[in-house]
C-alpha cells in the first residue's frame, strides 16, 4: 500500500477518516514583473522548494499549485474540487474523498 506524507501547511483529512498531519511545507518560488499602467503585473513560477527526495512507495501530498509546477510523479494534491468534498456550514473544507495526481 502507498504511504502518504503531507507537505501542505495543514492536516489533510480524507472522507474515510484517515488523516495526514503536516510534515513540512512545499512552496513554489515566484517572480513578478513590474505593474503596467492598469496596475496589472505578471507572475512567473520557478522551482518547487521544501520537498524531500523521492522515495519508493511514498506519495507526497502538496498543494495544487506545487503539483502543477512540478514534473515529479510522486506528488498528489487533495481533490478539493471533487463533488464528494465535505464542507462545513461556512463552506470550509472538512475532508476530501482522495487525491489527484498527474
């Protein structure tokens, strides 16, 4: 069975009750252009930081932004847009049904 390690800043809880406490935080570096006359700039993403080396049988839980910025095949993100995502009365995510990967 695959082992999951969480590199988001908060605990991830699945609908089946499994939970994954944060073990660190992966981030994507970013650069910004100057603002144009309309007050709009562009953002360019760089390298992913804060992840351990790949390990056989281990998937790393990261944010969707980190997942999309990386070409690693050991990364997954919480399936927050899935219709089975559980939200509280304020609309905050309580749990997700699983993960998305590349």
